């Protein structure tokens, strides 16, 4: 079939009432959040998700103590249920009534929690940094956004690290207990000095670098190990980045500041303790799991490790008879790193803003399990986000019943360099459009790739690099579904796939190609596609059938192969025509096939 010419008839103009609101309240360079509202529908989903029933106030379960300022923010927007010390069973029972959950490190947000929520839970807010207590894979599979509060407790944690370092070196806790027991043991509690000693900071992130800065102020020689930290950031505060073995072999003191991941789990173990300088002292305000605690007891007993100061433990609280806790050379605190008045107020505000934003459909800057796309990129892509979802919706509705959708090709034509166009959001929205009309699954930026994979849909992406100046990020987007039959034969392109193509014109998404026919219809309301033999009066005939039923036509366009040959008419309608009206359109003699598609 030859490429068609296109005639466009704009019957009545639609106003563009889309608005983009941006809020970027956090002091992070990549911070962004975006919401998209259109007056044509009460609350359009946004980049992340539509929360069902947002007309009613959402419910937020706060499962661990949160600062007042954060609670106040939450209460302005949601019903807030503060229920602390819930058992896992109680949490699973309550969660089915909640749209958001806020926890600190003491609550395990397991797969069972997401399953028990039966899709209602949209956001988990971790009021702090470490998200090792949240099953991220399960959250993603359930389309639940996880956000954290990564900055507000940094200084508190660093200060606690320094407090433990100094207290350990001078036996403060042991000496205090001894004095309170009525003793006066000045010789027993002679300490070691910090000045001039080498401190190895393991994990040179937010907390690690603040610890390093403070330790430099105490006159320590600071080295750091972090495979992902930029050397110039370390150099800027006079810290040398070294390899793992060099760090642990050189250090008089080791301070741990990495996250708990499969790679850091039990990073300090019998083997690595054996490589350390005899008499090394260890501080851990990161996560208990980065140390093999049994191995640490052995290293303390053998004298390889002279002392340890620990704020975090593999199991919290640790067993009362834990050899590690009871060890004379161990100073222990009950996970107090983030526990200052200031940090807890800051964390509470940071997490409340992130959770409220996410419930409103904004994508939080602190999203842990969703792509982080800079705000300016998202702003620019916003009309294409809408286009992408609608093309996905149209394409899947063109598939004939019984044909399984397995292979989808998305093509972006753009004058941008390939690495200058981030298509993750567009792909997610096409996936949403493809899957939501044919299932009860709720798809968002968080779970789009997972959901497509789970349903056996392979989505490949291709670029057409256009010449010219790349003013708009994308010239057109094509969605093709291969190996399927269509309810509308004309949607099958020359190469045998269902094909729809769209562009953004004046900020509004338009359908510009169906199969091999050029059309031009604004993607708002719904669409009737109609193949006919091109002849005078067809627009009038179809228009009058719709008019009789009071269905408002917003756009009409006819794409034809050649005058008086086959043509495809695309008609935008504001209301859904009745079956009877659609039947009447089908009965117009020149109409060969037609299909009604909901957007
Ligand atoms: N005790 C507390 O109350 C408390 C308070 C805040 C943070 N924390 C914990 O402290 C840790 C650090 O927090 P942050 O805010 O600095 O996080 P961060 O993400 O800013 O820094 C972590 C750093 O660890 C590095 N890293 C990752 N894998 C590593 C590895 N294998 N070896 C060495 N470095 C590695 C990363 O590159 C990153 O620079 C986290 O585990 C967090 O949960 C504890
Ligand atoms: O990762 C964190 O932010 C700290 O470990 C603090 O945890 P908490 O919120 O339970 O004090």
C-alpha cells in the first residue's frame, strides 16, 4: 500500500488546558517532581500513578515515631494513622486500608506487606537513608514507589560516628560504668590518642565524607575507600582514596559508612580482619550486616581488633546474651545515629513532603525504585509522555481478540543525539497504555518494565536520527505490534505490523499515522477510525450520523492513497457513541470497516 496524502479538517478547536507543575524543594541537583493536570479530566495520572479515589483523603500509616513537623504536613493532606510497634501480622492487616506507609529502620516492609495491601499501597516512605528494611523488588513488582529521606540525618550520623570514635578511644562508656559501680580505675582506662592516627573511612558518601571532614579537624590522617566516589571530591577535603586492602591494612581506626548490599554484606570477616593492623579500632554507624559479628568477636578476642564501637547490629535489638555486646572492648548504642532532635525534625519534613508529593502523583526526587530523570528533561518530555500512553492505548485496542501481544517496537524519530534523549519515561507510558486497557493491572513508572516482562511482552526501542536542529526532543513516535491480527485491517502497515504514529503539535499529542495512512487527529476524547472509498460527502455523512446522536466531533482527518481510492478517516469524538450510532456509521455504503477506540 502506498503512503497516503493527508487532508486535515479541523471541525472545532480544542483548548489546551494542560498544565505542568514543578516542585523541587530538596537541595539535590537531580531533584525533581512533576505532575500533569488536565481540566478535561479531574486528575490525570501523572508520571507516576493515579491514586484511585484521590477525591477522598488518602490514608497514611505512620508505623514508627515521626517528628511533629512531618506529621503536621501529612495531616494537611491525608488521614494519618500513627500505630507504632505493630507486629508483622498487624501491619499486614492494617496495610490494606492505607495508601502510604512511613517507617524508620525498625519495621520490615516485606513482600507480604505489599501482597496484603492488594494494590492500595502506593508509596512507602523511609524516614531515613537505609532502605535495606524494605523489599524493593516486591515494591517494584507491586508498582509501589519507595522514597527515602537521604539528607536530613547525615550530620547526625557523622556526629555520632565521631562521638563513638572518641568515646571508644578514651573508654568513656566503660569508665562511666565503672565509676557508677563505685570504682575509681584510672590506670585501667588509659586510652589512645586520635591525633596523628590514620582513619580509613569505608564508604565516602554523605556520612563518610562528613566524618572524614571532622576527623581531619581532630588532626587525623584520613584515607577512604569507595569504589564509586570521585577522587576529586575526596581530594577537595584532603582525603586520599585507596583500595580496600590498603585501607584496612594501613588504618589505626576504621569507620564504616557504606550501605548494606549483597556486595557489602559481611565485608569485614575472618579473612579481612586478618589483613588489618593489629590493634585496629572499628566504628560502625552504617549497618550491622556489613560486619560478620562472630568474626568480630574472634578478632576482638585475638587482639587483632583492640576495640569496636557499634551503633548498628545484624539483628536489632541484638540478643541480650550477645557475646559481641557483652564484650569488654565493645561500646554499643541502640541505633542512635540519626537520633537528634534536629535530624528527626528534618527527616520527618523530608519524608512527609516526598510522600504527599507522590500521593499527588508527583515523582519524588528521592524515589528509590523509579528512574531519576532530571526535572528539566521531564518538563520537556511531558507532552510526549501523554502521546506515548495514548499511542500504546490505541495500538493495543487495534489488536484483534485472540492475538496475544508479544512483540512491540517503539521508534523515536529525533534530531537529538542518542545519548541526549532519555526514553525511559516514554517507554513506561507506552507500556502503561498497552497493558492497562487489557488487564486490571495498574502500571506506572515504577513497575512498567517488570509488568511488561511478566506478561511476556518484549518492547524494543529504536531511534531514527533526523537531520536538523533538535528543537523538540522527539519529532514522532511510532508504536508497532508484530505478529497479530487487527480489528481494523487498515492499521496493518506494509511490513505487516499494527502501526500507529503520533506527534506533538502545539503541545497537544496527535495521531498522525495509522498503518500506512497519514491522518491527523488530536488525541483527546476518543477516536473512530473508518476506512472508506474516497468520495465527496463522506465527512458530512459520518458527521451527520454522529450529530443526530449529539456526539461532538472535535477533529476529522482523511488520509488517502490517491483521489477516489481507499481512504482512512480519523474522527475525534468527545462522547462515546451508542452501539446504534456506530452501527449506522458501518451501514454508510462507502464505509468498508471502522473501529471505535477509547483514549
Ligand atoms: N546509624 C544510623 O542511624 C545511620 C544514619 C544515617 C545513615 N546510616 C547508614 O550509613 C550508611 C551511609 O549513609 P549515607 O547517607 O552516607 O549514604 P550514601 O549513599 O551517601 O553513601 C554510601 C557510600 O557507600 C559507597 N559504597 C557502596 N558500596 C561500597 C563498597 N562496596 N565499598 C565502599 N563503599 C561503598 C557508595 O559509593 C557511597 O558513596 C548507610 O548504610 C546508611 O543506612 C546510618
Ligand atoms: O539509615 C538511616 O537513616 C539510619 O540508620 C537511621 O535509621 P532510623 O531512622 O531507624 O533511626
